[in-house]
């Protein structure tokens, strides 16, 4: 059995739209539709899609906050809504736009309250807290009220709070939203280390696709509540029909390079840009260029994941 199993999941909401001058008509809106996937223990999975695609709704059903309209969910062998309290001891959740910390209390008090809520043994609590304070550079902030923390500091505090009880699964919903480059880098490095050393399973939803490239080997792309791609990040480029670019610097300027398997897209003096399918090997193209032309230098540019996702949405 996989650690997370989702089968034929559906979630609808009823909204009331104006019908006539004084009447409102109920309208059923699907948020998640016919969604199925499985996640194994220790995986780091990116769960991505546009606004309104159903990402946060899925997370809320996985944690037991929302009840599915139909379908089946099992998380660590448990049905989330029926056994929500038991499941809460085995998962951690971080919502980037909401905090689980107490706003007017020092950070230290929030952590100690969570120790009591989760009934964490004192030695394990101290060991975990010391480790996370060091890794996330929070030690000097323990006596600072949460309302006085910067966004990056608060996010690191929320991550610590979600991990104090040693959860098997960590759900991260937009964890780097609004963070500066340095804070994002520190957080990504921490999550990589957490997964490598503790085997914590991560499900990450984000609009910052650099988070996905830095952390996740597998990606689930959701659109209109349905998964339109589920597989390795490397296969996402092929699914989206994207291209890589071979940048060639010739010794002297000349006409556009013509080799099998690539197309010259741009020529500026001795520099030329050749595109070829992202799933194709660059080796034969490089060999053909080197054999037929006087090459001073060359490099390969990978496709931007943003372009791949955009192409994937437009093809569905």
C-alpha cells in the first residue's frame, strides 16, 4: 500500500448565482474531478496548476479538513475525515498564506504549546527543536513575538512547528510565497536535507516552479480539478513538446548552420541558436556541427519549466 492513495476523487461546491431580479439559482461547481494518484513513502512530489485548479482543495481533503463528495482517500492507511485526530499526529501542514503560530506570543511559546497539543516527549521535543533552530537559523528569534517576525522568519517558524512531532508526511501549500531569494534557498536546502536524512514524504504545491526544479523528481500537473500529467520532471518536457537550444559560437560569421535533427532559429554574427526536441539527445547534433563547422564554443540551454507548463495547458 502506498503512503498516500487517491482514487476517483471528486469535490464539488454549491454556489448561488443570481437568476432574475430577486432569485438566486444554485449551481454545482466542481473543484476536483476524477482525480487519482499514489505517492510512496520518501517521495518529494510537486503538485502544480493554475489558480483555481484544485490544489488547495486536494490538500484539505488529504488532511481531513474537507470531506470528498465521492471517491476514496487513504493517507498512512487512514481515511482522513473519519480519523482526522489520529492522522494529525502523522502529518504536518504548512499553508504559506496562513500561520499555525500564535500571533502575539513569542515563538518559543508557540513551540511549547504544540509540544503539549501533540504530547511530544520532552527529550524528543528538545532534540527536534534544537536541530530545526540550527538548520533554519531561528535560535535568536525564540523570544520574539510572531507578529514582529518577517515573512521569511515566520515561514521558517511554521515549518519548524509542522515538524516538531516527527510527521511522516509534510504538505507544503505555497511555502515560499513572498520570500526573498536567500530565504527561499535556505528553505529549499532544509527540505532536501529533511527528506534525505529523515525520509519525510513531501507534497509541494507552488507557483514558483524553481521550487519544483530544485526539490522534486516527480510532478503532478492538475488543471480544472483533473490530473493532466503525472510523472518524472524529465518527462514533463517531452509531454509539453518543448525544445532545447544549442548555442554555437563559430570562429567566423557565416550562413545558418544546417544539420540533421536541429533547426537554426537565430543568427547573430558568429553566434547561432539551434533548437531541437527536448527529449532528443544532443550528442549527434553536437558531433554533426563540430564535424562540419569551425566551432569556437558551444553550450546547451534547457527549456524553462514555465514554458513547458504553458504549452501543456494550451494542448489540453
